[in-house]
C-alpha cells in the first residue's frame, strides 16, 4: 500500500458456539452452459461471523456460483444448505427471504429516485400509505441501526459510486440479510471508500452474520477475509485460513503454477525513444450538458512512445477527458491538435481512423452491445475494412475469423461466437475490449482503468501489452486510481482535480506525497516541478 | 417434492415454437367454447373454415391475396425496430403509398411497362414522405416517433377518404365513393393472386440480406442494440436512424401501392383494412426478424381469412374480431411463458 492508512478498527470478533452449523453450505454444485463447465463439484461453507473471500481467474465461475446461491441460476447438480436445512431458491426474492442478499457489480438502482425510494422499492415491509417524509425517516432509522451513513433524500444519480454502493448494501441489509455477497465491490471504489466499506463489513459480521467477498485484489483479500476459497476452471481447488496465505501463495493456487510478474520499469533495448507530440490538448473546456463544468481549462501533451499516467480520484473529469480525446464529446472551447492538424471538431470515426484506440471506463455500456453476438462485438473496430468489408458488403465468415483471432490473443475461450457477449464473464469482456482496441491503436491508446475486473495474471499481461505498444512508439494515456500501478508503468504522471491538471511529474522523480496533495487539489509549484511538462 | 417456476432470459427456440403452437390451439379451444355458448357447432364451423381455406384453391388464393399487404406492413414495422424505432404509422404510410400510386396511374399517361414501375416508386416515395416529419423530429429533436407516426395515420385516412369522394371521385358517376378504376393493374399469376406476392417475398429477402450481409446492416444492428456503442465506434447514428425510418415508411407505402394496383383497383376510403396496424402484430410475431415476417404474415392472413369465412356463416364481425384478438393474445402470453420453466424444489 502506498498511501499510509489508519488500520481498520477491529470490532470484537463473533465466535460461533461450537457445533454451530455453517450459515451457508454448498455441496457438489455444478452448472453447465453450452460448451462450458462454469461450476463442477463445488463445496463451500461459510460460518457465522466470517468474511469468506472467493478467488479465481477470470471465467473461473465465481459469479456463476453466487448467482446459483441467490437463485438467479438453478444448479445442474448439488444442493444448497442454509443453517443446516437444504433449500432451493427459484429467484433472488426467495434467497433474500432466506437471508441471502447480493450486491452485483453493476448496480440495480433507479437513478431518478431518491435513496429512500430505492430502499423501499419492491419491499413487502414498505408501508402502504407512504409520504416522502415517512420513507426518509424510516430510511434514516434503518441506516443508523445498520451503521451506514446515507442521505435518504438524495437522488441516486447525484451520488458517487461509493455512496451508491452503500445504498445497495443498505437495501440488502434492510431485508434482514444475514449473508451479504459482494461481487468485486472495490473495483469501482476509491481507496478511502474501500476502507469505509471494510469497516462496515467487519461491523456486519461482528453481529454474527457472514460476508462472501469476490475480489481480484489479493492485498484486500488478505486484509479483510478470515478464510479464502479458490476456484479454478469451475472447480474448487482449496479453502484456506487467510492468516496462513500470502499474495504469492494465493496467486499460485488461482493459476495452478508459479506466476512470474514481470517488472515493467525501464525501457527495453529496442524501444522507440519518447518522440514528438502526437496529440496536444490546449485549454479544453467542456460541460456535462447540465451546466456543470467537467473539464476546466485542461492542457496535456501525449508523446509518441510514452505512457502518460493520469492520477486522481474518479469523477474529477477523467471520463470526459477520455471522451474528448476520442471524439465522443465535443469540447466547448480549446483546441485538440493531432499530428499538428486541428481535430477539435472531429468525430469518433476520424479519431479511430487516425489510430486512436479506446478502452472505455464503462465497457459494458459504451464499449459493447451486450445483447449482440461476441463476433459482432469483437469486430466493432474493423468491420469497415478488408477482409470484413470491401466497401458495401459485410463478410460474416471473415468477421468470425477475426473474432476468433481477437479472442485467442485475449486468452478468452469462447464456446460459441454467436452467443451474446453479456454471457462472457466480466473479466473476459474486459480482455476482449482491450485486445480489440489495441489492434487499432497505431498512434494513441486511451486506457481507462484497463485492469478493472481482471485477475492478477491478466493485469500483468495487460501491463505488458501497454509497454509493448509504448515501445512501438504509440502514445498511451493510462488512467488509473492505483498509484502503485501508475508509478510502475507511466513515464510521466498528470494529476487531475476538478477537471484540471494540477501538475505533471516525471515518474522517476515523483514524490508520492506531492501526488497525494495534488489529488486533493493543490497545484504543483514551480520549484517542485520536475522536467515534466 | 415441490415444484416452482423460474424465469430465464430467453427461451430456447424449440420451447418458443412449442409455446406458439400451444397458444394457437388454446385460442381455438377458447373460441370454440365461446361459439358453442352462442349456439353454434364449433366443430362443424372449424371444419368449414379448414375446408374453405385449404380445401380449395379459392381459399388459398384468398389467403395469398391477404398476405401481400401484411408482408409489407409487417416488414416495415420490423425494419424500424432494427434501430429501435417504433413505427406505429404503417397505416398512414399505406394510405400515402396508395394515394401516390393512384395519382400516377390516373394522371400520367403511358404504357403499363412504364407506368407500373413508376407507381411502385411513387408508392415507396409516398410512404417515405409520410414518415419524413416524424423521422426528422425524432432524429433532431428527440420527439417520440410513436405518437407522431400514430397521429399522421388519422390525417392520411381522412385525406384519402376526401380525395376518393371529392376531387378524384370516379367521373363516370357509377361509383359513389371511389376513384375510377385504375387504367393499369398488377397482373395476376395464380388465380386472383397478383405479382405483388413474389415481389413482397423478394423485398423481404433483400431487406434480410441488407441487414445480414452489408456493412450498413451491421452498423444499424449495433446502433439499434446500443446507441452508445455506435457513438463510441464513430457510426453516424442519426443518419442511420433517418435512413432506416424512411425505408420503413417506403415499405409500408408499397403495401398501399400493391393493394390499390393489384387487389382493389380503385382508391377508396378505408382501403387499408387496418393492414398497417396488423403489421405491428406481424412484426411482433416475427420478433422483428425480416425473414420471420414471412411465416408471421402467413399466419395472420390465415387468421383473417378464417374470420371472413366465419362471417359468411352468420357470425358477427365483432365475434370474429374477438377470436382474432384471442389468438394474438394467447400467442403473446405463450411467448412470455416460454421464458419460464419449472424447477424442482
Ligand atoms: N449465461 C451464460 N451463458 C453461457 N455461458 C455463461 C453464462 N454465464 C457465464 N457463462 C460462462 O461461465 C464461465 C464462468 O463465468 P463467471 O461469470 O462465473 O466467471 P467469474 O469467475 O465471475 O469471472 P470474472 O472474474 O471474469 O468475473 C465463463 O466461461 C462464462 O463465459
Ligand atoms: Mg464475475
């Protein structure tokens, strides 16, 4: 961990009396999809008072297993035992009635409703005659009882991701859940928000409840879980006491062999040197369409053969920055120069034609058409050129061939290229989008949180690809919330705050405290400035 | 051992098909019960319908004639849905197409080999013009096309009624509320079934191929499925929306052109016979697939024809309409239920 954080205050641990049945027990669970063994012969038991981590590579079957436990899928074999009694859930409603609730990675809140309304939506305890005041008071009481701070009157759309997640958790807990399942909850949180989440989880299990926690971040798993179960290829390979594990031992269990994490620092011998500016942003201003300024006089230079890291707390204009430099959003003022040509008014197609690839922050909703086939999605960037299209036609066979190439390069096994891309596991969707974008990124790659949702090995591979692109002379814009990642990979780091660049530092001489201060809104003074800009 | 019901995201094709079949059977059984309650013998009536529809080439020809406009209007609605546009105005575009084609037939002199193709083009353009304003309003001002296309139906209906009884009324004085018989008509190739049928099938195949095998079709598929992804990939969403909606209107216009030039031979008020609205149902049955429109339109034509047969047996129009509605209702429920399955608890 880079930023020093106060230790999580540990509430008194809940120790179940001897002989207590596991709160959740899965026995011999199997789930088959056409051509895929998503789960087979999986046993898992979760004790009251325990935070149980679930680990595994992308596509190992973690989400599927939890979807079975919460009644979204039916197991093809095996049984679910709750408090010692066999149960089966035909829907999440039945699961929550038995005390098992899940917070999915993509939240299911109604954006236009208030927190209080979302909490009471579709809940049998909701009073029949309701006024906003009553709902808000009830929500405030529930939140206080459960020790989660929310503003009952706020609209969901106005909340940060971390706050929205807290509402999701509150929604589950108010329905008297005793087992809380979280699928990659920290992928979208700032470190501070994650810290707060962990405190709430410790509180929750101290009352004799249990948490099942899916994450790819091994340090987090070591920090908060009591035991950890590892899945590989749909099967359980181990359940261990976390205290006896290390990051390396967990990684080895996940992959099944020793994994060597390559060191990214330093440029390889044949690498292109940092070259001329490829893209220059001058004093860019943009608003979000509702009058809020999101980019406020931002200037940046992207150079060939360089990885420019963007640090900053999410929501400080990173998303809009990616949109402006890929032509998806027009800046209100300012100039974008691409190879010296003015691209300020250019659209997404022109940027893509120039050779700009874009791994978007929200891959499922902006980078993919979830209900269309894997083939259709994989060729989204190359459907308009040979061999897929010579102009008018669209060659389905060539499309499938290209999709196979991309999937193979991304190490995603696909049983059927005609199936909707949403059936792929979260991490595999990310791998596919990333590979697709790298293929067209001949000049610039914009990578927003590219490691989100990826397993340890895949993150390492992703980083290696970014370095390879850089060494080939591509300008890479690398947005991340993890300072460690940024420091490992970037040549320079720009820090964003409130739609502005607070300063650009050379990674070699970067000082973590200075970066931290800039993330909080302090401008880099000239004497502290390296030869960054 | 208890059993419970679970919903799944999409039904396997075999189950979906079985649900369709079951829905039709159930609808017929319900209709039979209603008819029996009204004092008819449902079995005899059913036999009568079957015999009249399939037992003679006359029945099949009637179905063949009915299916032509249904293919066009069903295809029109399905095409709109490809990009997420709900064209409820196929009815109005039908009238506009019929009107334009009639205008050409009545007022442009020339040999049939020239005038018929001209009528075809006029029908398509008439339909496209009728959807032009809703299209532009949707593309540039995000005005919901559902309402605008629907409202224009009433305008078109009244407009045609007015020209057919007013300015274009048959000058011979023999017809009271129609234009004169058109000087040209689409030739017949099988009994009373005219060449509109093969043309309709070809148009379906062409449109299907357009979506499956062209770059444009790919872009429309992406744009219809997730507009944000289309914007991300730099596809001109607005241009595609306009093109697709105009295509939808043009196809609906062709329905009107063939109805007036092939089947009715005169323009008159009410010529659309609700084919525009029935097209919405055809598209729903076809699940917005262009090729799927063919069997869906055939089923709808058989239902409509059975209704006509029932009317000749002394059953009121409203009963017939109720039965038609029942079949569609059961089919819709069947489609939904196919997505549930029973699991052992
Ligand atoms: N509805 C579905 N239809 C077909 N295959 C599916 C479906 N859902 C999941 N799969 C497949 O099952 C496997 C396990 O997927 P799952 O989502 O459980 O992985 P995961 O462990 O959660 O991975 P990740 O870390 O990437 O989220 C994958 O190969 C996935 O493609
Ligand atoms: Mg998952």
